[in-house]
C-alpha cells in the first residue's frame, strides 16, 4: 500500500515455475488500485490503510477487504487479474460511525455465508453480508446494527460459531451470543 492509499498487488507467482531448474521465470504482473473517494462524514486522516485482508483467491480473481483510518466505510476490492478489472464496493457509509475494527468471517466451503462484523467510533457493531451486491453504487447497509458501548468505541472484535467478543476503548469486554446477539457476560477492567 502507498501513502496515498493506493494498493499495488503483484500476481503471477507460479511456485512450480519458480522451483524449476531450467531458468524459466513466471510472468509476474501488477495491478494498482486507487483509494476510493471519501464519504462526507469521514475524517480527513489521509488515506492510510488500517487493515488489509485477503479473501478467496483463484488464478483469475481475488478479493480484498480494506479498512482506511478515519473512514465510515470499509471496502471490498475484487480484482480480475486476466482483464485487470477492479470492482470496489463500500460497506457502511452513512449507516455507520467511523470504522475502528473489523472481523471478517470468510466462508471456507462453497455454500457457507461470509459476513463481516464492523465496530465503530460510536460504540456499535454492524454485521454485513460480504456477498451483498450494491444497488446504484450505494454503500451496502448492514444486515443488523447493535449499540454495544454507549460511552466508548469498539476496539476489538473476535467471532466463533458460538460467541462474539467485543472490546471497548475503556477496557470493557462484552460477550454476545453469536446468533441471537444477546449479551451473555461483561468483563470490566479492574480498578487497581
């Protein structure tokens, strides 16, 4: 990633060709993905990338989850390495405060759903369908939004099939049922 928020991806690394003793070289190419435009409510903190995660990849296509500092959206970048076509989809925007933390749950089998839990500066979490298709270039809205910390922002998220663990800027940790989103337990920081 560059200071301007552009992402440069190199592809074409063919391991068998690299291991060949005959001197042949793989065909390595690159794709440059410019940083998307900001939403009106985004903070002007430059275009520094906070998180960059790789989802399913094939020889022809790969998908990135990108979180920028000070933005109210995170992005799905889908890149076709054959055609060079890049599709960028925003998740959040006006529906979310400034994104502080994301936790993707990417499918590992063909018919499993993928989703992303995003925590924001105003203390809530939003759950997004990672496979959602944008309508008229609008940002994808969350499937659900839950206020977790009314007086702190979300700093950490972990998810397994049974629970969600959400951490706050004040040191409080909430354990939620991963399906019903019911609060199961609260851990508060010690005062000593």
